[in-house]
């Protein structure tokens, strides 16, 4: 297999480079040297251009060779020389995000003994899946504080390749997953770990970091973080939400939660009261409608209010419809089957009680149903 010189390790800040095509496999182009990092270790592959051909992403071949993937158009011929140019904004963001992830994983471990089992980088934030079954927010906020300090202090980040045995002797927080020589990434005074990704040169470049939440995944806690631009947007968005809620509840910032709780309690009480009133209305409507023949009720309240108050036995069918297009039928099963077969009803039930819905206007539906039920007159 062709050998590609991987310059993204030597100088992660190199944005463009003259390169030559040495092999083409379908839409995958292999170059004699590259500054494009192939996807790996939770970090997405680089995109950019080779001459004027857009490179959609970069993947790792079976032997680790970077494959420059062309999304559209024709692959260049072997021997073509052109300028390889990174989508620097994309790449630099992921360098910063990857460095922020190291920082968070390192601090979780050094401050709280929490290990990292998996990481994922995205354009709007990264996740650190931990080996802990529960982590209080106070711990995650202490990590956020320490990470912010490290960003402000400006710790140098650098990488070196060492022999496997020398790497083992470092007793790093994460076991080494590769054989042969090992790439160690250092954050001055904070962390050293084996990693094949590309990182920023100093923690200061990360700019900002924000703890953005956690979730349970399998039996572990996965923590969510944002750095750089997404961290700024996240805090700004949170403030917008607070301002909107403050206006909505006519409450000062510190009173919003209490006010929301009060409104929520009041709402629950109102719902309970409305339900009681609906059942009272249903009972009156039913009394009025029940006589010595089928009863038809076009109800202003939801048919569900009638659920508990229908007579246990029945002499005549009762059909109740409401303005939301729902119906309640109390009567013989065969008669309901006939109604359902004649009119467009969705629904069913048992023990002479049937629930359903219909698409017609309620009064039209009720008239049509009346004809089906009393049709043999
Ligand atoms: Zn890394």
C-alpha cells in the first residue's frame, strides 16, 4: 500500500500544501503527503479542496492511510499535483474541541476519580461518557470551573511519539489501545494520554467551555459540553430563554422558578375544578336526554366527562358527540358495528361502551347517526 506522509501531526496549523496523487480507489484519493486528518478517536475527518475539487471528508484506510473522499465530480488521475487546502474553520474548531475534551476527561479523573469510556465530537458540542453511574451537577460544575481556569491560564499542549514500554511507564489515566510506538498528548501540568487526534497548541485557544447537561446511557452517565463558539451561543441562548420567561411570568430572574411552580400548581387545580364542572354538566345533560327512546347529545364538553356516569344497564342507545370530533356510544355491539360500517368512525370498545372519532362536523354526524339508529322507523 502507498505510504502517505502525515503532516497533520508534525504541524497541525498547516492550512495548505502542494501534494501529488499516488493512488485512486473509487472516490478515495491517496496523496503522497497530506494535512487532512482522517476520522478517528471521536474526531471527524477533515474537509477542504484538492485544487478545485472539493474533498467531503477524510477517512482512514485499513492500514491507516488517509483517504480523501470526493463527494462529486471526477477523481484526479495518478500523478496530478495540486494545492491541498483545508477547510480551516472546520478543522480548527475540532482541534479546539478535541483539546477541550481532553481537559474535561483529565479533570474528571484527577479531581473526582471519574474515568472516560467514550467520547464523541460534534459541531455543536462534545460528549464524555463516563464510568460513573451517577454524578451530581455540583461535581460537573466544579470541572467546568477548573477547565475555565486552565483555559485562562494558558497551558501548552504538545504531542510526542514514544516507545510502547515508555508510554506504559507513564501510568496514564486511560489504557493504551495501540501497539508499537505511541503518540502521547500532553497538556502542561494537567494531563498526558495516548491519542491519535489533532489538538490546539494551547488551552487558551479553546476560549470558553460550558457544561451543558448529562444523561444516563446504559448504566453510565454521559456528560455534555460545549466549547468555543457553541459555548458562547449556548450561554447567550440560555439568557434569551431566561429573558423570555421573565417577561412571560412578569417575574424577576431569581423569581421565575417560584412563579412557574405557582402557575403550574394553579393550573392543576383549575384542571381539577374544570373536570368536576364538566362531570356536573354531563350529569345534567344526561338526565335531560334520557327518556323512553334513543338519546342523542351534542356536547359542549369533552365526551370523556360522561365516561363514569353512564347508566350501568341500558334500555335505549345513547350517543354523545363533542366539538373535537369524538364520540361515546352506549348500546348494543351490533348497532355500533352498523354505525361504524355506515359512517366514517375510528374506534371501538366492549361491554356496550364504545369510544371513537369522526371527521364530519358534529351536528352533521349526529343527524347521520340518528338516521342509522332510528332508520327502520
Ligand atoms: Zn486527543
